[in-house]
């Protein structure tokens, strides 16, 4: 009889259907959702980076776009110039240097100002703390373009700080005492008056201002958590406010301070608008050059990509080295 | 007059008065304990002495010099905090020598002083340890050594034993007292533990609601409490409520005659306090003044002593006797509790009793409170 065989076939078919659904059930819905999210994140974050990496080895076609390729000429150009080995040009290496220097100085100034400010803020009443936090959070809502515009007016030669200094007689005093000549040597004055535009000082200060609210927010929680009795103990042992800050508070929050510095450093590496506004072309940074290569005058996507990859690797080395130093310092302590 | 003197010290936070018009003298070289329940203002008072809080009113002077306006970092007062407040990023020696470091003392002298102080608190050999590697007792010793490093004029301790376990606390109380006597330094200890205060102090200031209730030696405070609050806060006491009558007290028809006789007006509300160890029990057929007949309801042996709870017509009375006493009472037995005249302390009946746990009113104008406040350290 064929009936039992047919029944057996049907049973096999049902078993297969069950095993597929059992397999999905075995995986678990949460695991499936997590897998999909991981795949999307990998695609969104890793794919663009891989594309930039691949493009950086491509070749620019004069008068046209670029073609896929695999040579290191774009990387060599960043470090020693396009005419190497006939001649060496450090134009882009200098841009890398300014990128790192501005980011380091900007983050140091921001954290340097934010640390005492936030500490004294945490010593105030809850009401004053809340008011300051609202102010700091409100300043975060301003875009880089808005901040730069404000600082542009503040530092402009005709209507800003230089005009004010001239009006109140500081400029004349600087001329009389010879300080204006010193400021000219530092690129902070013209023969007639002090000037902040264009200058590296204005660039760094604006960058510091940009990230200062972030520094306050990053330091607020660790500084609020400091055991007040440690501060009071130090005071009873003869320490004044500054000594307490230096010998007790700072060592207690050195890791959050270091973390804030690294975070702001990475953030400032990509600063574009501030640098284009306040730094003269010879002192501009790699992000400006990258933008010019990709969308600006030069239109050389492979070279822009190579600069981006070098900036990323340099930042990685910088952060890795900093973490290593921090770990060594912790071990020594 | 030498020593630390507080005159009319008051501290208010908005509408709340934490310390109210305190006049106190802390004798030079003596250990004074500020004793009281939580929220009585003792820590606020200590913090004002240290310069960590500004008094709303009054003056603080040391050896005749007004230091009220002097900031904490210029008072040269060593302080041990409840949490010890040691600096975790420094070694034990660095912690101890902190005051010397910021004073610019050279490294060799700092190290020598740290070693000397650590030796004093029996922590020699721990100089290079991290704070995280120390036990609670060791941390306390380091905190004491650190506070003493600057050779302070006054040594302040804010509940220094509260973070320690009971056994260690007992040992440290004795050690701290010996150390204070050795250094002969004016010391103020804040505590809510009456046993701790009685163990260490030359003088106890019992505080309540921002004021002091009594100042005296541990013996005076215990045996001659100035108020019902002090009688109830320091040790245990039986409280009997009644009306003054011809130099005695009528407690629901039972007459109590103290020595010396009471000076209250006849009919005024009075409460009698009597320590449990002063109450003696005998067979029920003994009658007379200062006696209450009752039934034994509960017995317990607490190491060297035995407590007998007697239910009387005016409420529960506790009698404490040495555990070695040969007379044995049993639950349900009828007994007579005697209150010796010299052991009776009389106070106006203002309900001002700390730690009252049981109360039984037995009719018009009479009743008792058996204040069983246990030693916090126990």
C-alpha cells in the first residue's frame, strides 16, 4: 500500500517546516534584532571609512575625475610633496602639525578654564549650579558658524577689541612702551594697532571657546562627586583654595580631566570654519586642505582621502600614546 | 583664661536654628565630648570651631585671641573626620605629612615627622602603603596621625569611631584617650555614643536641640543628671510621674521621698528618675515609702548584670543587679521594688526624655516611663 509511505512523506515535510521555525526561535528575536542593528552600524560606520581608504590609493586624472588604483603617491605627497624625490615640500606636514597643535592647545585651554570654573560652580548652591548649567547648555546650542561670527566681530580690527583698545588709549601706551613691536613679532599687531585677525591666537581661542561648554559638562559630574570632607580636611591642615585645587581636587579627578582632554582634542581635529576664518592660509589645517581637495579648488579626491586617512591614523597614534602615558602614570602612582 | 572659649555662639540656616546661644569653655589640655542625639547641633558646633562654618552670632577665642573670623586654613586646628577623609592618591606617609608639605617643610623632615607620628599611632612600617590597602582601624590611626602632624592647638574629632566595628571601637577609645593624655592637647570629640564619651572625656557637654543640657564630668553627668533628658540619654533610667507633695512625690497614691527633699510646690507635675542598678528587689511582704509592689514579667542576663522587669501599678520598672547575685527571681513572682532616697532625681514633668520606649499611664497624674535607651556601641 502507498498510503503509509505518503503519510510518512507528509510527516517529513512538516518536520522540515518545524525545524526552520525552531531554528529562528532558537536564535531568539532579540539576537536577530541585535544582529541587524550591528550590520547596519558596521555598514554606516565602516563602509565610508573603507571607501575613503580605497579611494586614497586612487589616481587623479587631470581635467577629469579619478580612477581606482593602488599606489602610495598621495601619501608620499602629504609628507614630502608632489615633486619628491627631486625636491621636498613640507606643506601638508605643516598643515598636519597645525591641526594637532591647534587641537592640543584648544583642548588644553578649554579644560584649563573649565576645571577651576566647574569646581567653584560645584561649591555653590544648587540654585546657582542649575543656573550655570542652563547657561552652559544654552551655549552648546550655538553652531560653530554662529560662534565664529560673534568672535569675528569681537576680534575685528575696526569694530572689535582692537578698536576698543585704541579708543581707551591702550594702543598708544603699547606704542610708547615698545610692546606693540613685540606684539608685531608675535603676529598680533599691525604698525597701527593690535590685531587678532588673522592670528593663531584667535584661532586657538575660538576653538577653545567652542569646546569649553563640553569641558564643563564633562567635568561637572566627577567634580560634584568629590568627597567634600577631603577638601575640608585639607583646609584644616593649612591649605588655601588654590592649594586645595592643585593638591586634592585635581589629583582626584585627573582621569576625567585626561578623558575630557582627549575627547575635545579629537573633536577639535575636525574644526573647519574657525580655521578658515581666523588662520591665515599658511597656518591652516589639514581638514581645510581635505575639503579643498574633495570639493574645493583642487578637486583631487584621492589626495584628499589620503590626507583624511593620515589625519585619522595620527590622531589614533596620539590617543594611543596618551593612554599609554596615562597608564604608566597610574602604575607609578 | 586659657583654652578655647565660645561666647554666645548661634548658627541659623534660614528659619532653622542649628546652634542656639552657646557659651562654653574647653579647658586647655582636656578632652571634652560633645554628646547628643542626631541633629542636636554638635557637629555644627565643631565645624564652627574648626572654621568650616561661620557662626551667625557670637565669638570664638583661643587663649584670649578672637579667632571667629580666622579661616580654617589659618587656625592650626587638627581635625579627624567621620569618613577619615584620607587622600587616596597619596601614600600613608604623604597623607600624614600633607600639612608639612604645603607649609614648605623639607622632604627629610617631613618623612621623619610622618614616621614619628605613625609610630605614635602604632602604624610604623606602613609609610609607603596606599590608603586603599588599609583596614578601617588603620585608616583611623592614619587620620589621627595626619591631624596631629601640624602640632595643632586644638584637636577635633567628628564621630571618629562611627566607621569602626564594636570591638575595635572599644579598643580605639582607650588608645585615643591615652594618646590625648600623652600629648596633653585640648581635644573636642563629637559623639552620639554615651559610652564613648564616658570612656574618653574629662568633661561631657550633653546637647539637645542646639543647646547644651548639662556640662560636667562623666560621673557627674551619670549620677547627677541636670534634666530628665540627660538622665534618659546617658544610660538607663526608670521614670515615675507624679505630683509634688510635702517634699516628696505622690505617684498614683504611692509616696516617694527623695534625699534631699524635693523643693517643688505642692501639686506641681514632677517626674522621678532612678537608675535601674539603684533599684533593689525583695520579697513582696516588705512595704513602706519608696516601694512599689509588682510582678516579674521578664528577666535577662547581660553578661555581668541581670535585668528584671517588674510590672507595677505605675508601670514597668527595670531593676539591674549583678549576675552573681544569689537571690533568684522567677517570672510571675510577686516582688517589692525599692527606690533608695539618695538615688532619686527629681525633674519638672515636661516630657523631655530622650529614647523613651515604653510608657504606661496608670490613672490621674501618675505613670512611669522605663527609658531603656541602649548604648549605641553595644
